[in-house]
C-alpha cells in the first residue's frame, strides 16, 4: 500500500488495528531502539488508573503549562480526530504530521516484522512512537503520558519516569487485567519503577494494599490523596472540571505537582491557576446550544456509574426535573450498572448504538432496563438526535445528558462540529 495521502494512512493504521491488541513491551522496546529512544529525551510523568487518568493527565499538563513549560500530552482513545492523542501545548498532531510519522515508521516496522511475526508493532505502538518522537522534536520540557490499558504490559511502560501515579482501581477490562481489585491493582502497579515516587488516588483498600506492597519492594516513596487530604471533599482542590470525582483527580494532580515543585516553579498559585484552567472534553462537559442544555459524559463502567449517579442527583436538584438521557454502551458488563443509574434518573431515554463492534444492541440495553423504567424509551441514533438536518425530537426545556461511552460522546461532538473535521471512529477503539 502506497501512503500517498492521509486517507491511505488511515487505511494502513486501521489494518494494524484490526490485528488486535498485543500486550507486552518487548515490541515497543525494539521499535524505540530503532528510532533512537525518543522516550529518553524528555522527562515523563506516567499515569495509570481505571478511571480519572485522562482527566488527571489534563490537569497536570495544565499546571505545567501554566508554569511556562512546553508540555507534551499522550492520551487515548481520541474523541473525534486521531491527532488528539498526541499534543504539544494542547496542539494536536495534524494530518500531515501523522502522514509523515507513519511513512517514517512503516519501513522500520516491516523490518522488525521480518525478524519475527510478533515483532511488528501494533496500532497503539505506532501511536506511542509518534508521541515520543513529537515530544522530542517539539522540544518539550516534559511529557505527560497516560497508560493505554493496564500498566505493566502497556506499550507506554518503556519510560523511565520522574514520577508515577495511579488514579483509581475499578473493575474494568477484567478479561484482560483480572476479576478482582487486587489483580487489577497488580497490573497497574507494573508502572512503578525503583525509587521513583508514586501518587495514589482513590482506590479500594484491597487494591491500595497491593500497590503499597509493590512500592515497598521497589523502595518507591508513596504519596496518598487520602493521607494528604482526608475524606472531606470540602478540603479538596477544585478544577475547571465538574464532579466530585474530579476533585479526587485534582488532588492527585496537586500531589504530583508538589513532588515536581523543586524541579520546576510549581507553587500553590501556579497549581491553583493550572487546575482552574483545565479543559478535558466529555467529562461532564456542559455545552450550551439553541436547542437546549447538553451535557457530555464519559461514564462507562461501574466506578463511573457511581460518579454519574452523583452528578445526576445534583443536576436534578439544580433543574428541578429529570433530564433526557441518551445512552450507548460498549459491553454488557459495563452496561448493567450504568443502565440502573439511567433508569433512576431519566425522564426519557434514547438508546443508541455507537459505531464500535463491542457496542450493545438496542435489545440488550432495553433488556437491562426491564421493568425499572416506566417512561418513554426510544431506539435512536446520533444523527437523528444531533445531526444538522434533524427534526426537533428532544425537548429543549430539559437538559440532555449523553453518557455510557467515550466513543458515543465523540460521535455527538462530531455531529455538533466540535473538534472540527470528519470523525475517525474506526481508529478509536484502543
């Protein structure tokens, strides 16, 4: 395949993605060596967690940028455009950047593949390599790197970080990481490095014990949000992101910043300004429209469902009425808890099926609602609800909450013209 333009690059990268997820960091190490170890060129902050790692990464990025540093940010998945995953001072990779990097990496990847079929880099490893190269060539002072999945066997785990953080431990991706808090914590604790500090966010005691044991074995100083801030949320820092769980993330980012303060000028005022300036889409994000208030929310698993319930409780108190909820979920295990929350708080429900192969069908979601919801339930689509040619089907007097999947939020953003350009959903998953 000739990589003549961005469309061809999308097809090539999609071809890599269809080969599936490949756990392990040996391939990434081989690729990094071939491209000159760009991950060693820039100091790295490495962040794992079931929920909150993206928001926390955005917060610490904002704090560092507020301090005048040039900051790289690597997160996944993207909402609308692939280039969102790799940013320098919040400027995403352009299509021409991705075209250039893919051309550069393709030949190297093929040579590695010739040494063994399993040595050919995966889609995620391609993106990780692009991030490290962009951080280096973009003259970043520091890079903030979010773990893709798990920790120990994630491609990002080739870094030698300044500091690590684990934001939370919940039951998600169990088929890959384990079916208990302890098993999942062990996978995520794989990012800890000898003598490097680790910041612990909110997690069950069983999980925290596993991480602390690993930290003790590696002589990692442990800084705990609970130990530093206690249980009273009124003592926790605020940020530009709404929600009680975002205060936990803000506390985690604050403790990361305090650890880095001796290296960079990260005083209390800089931390506060950076937190206040944080933006991170689809995390209880309010969008004002002529058609009425809209909230995009990325809650997608049992831990996220608890935060969704908290935010919906506050919303009903503020509005004096229940919202319309648009929901689409990937995976029945995730959907079960989420649909229970949706049934409790919705005035009316619109079920949608995100454009992902793991998406639940209308019938599956409606089956989970069962007899718990007595209101109207519609089988709908993002285009029908939010497209430019749509008839008005959503009551403008009620807030509309879109929830259940980050991929669904991305589809809605694309329809609304957020993050300009055609959506790239086929390159989203992982």
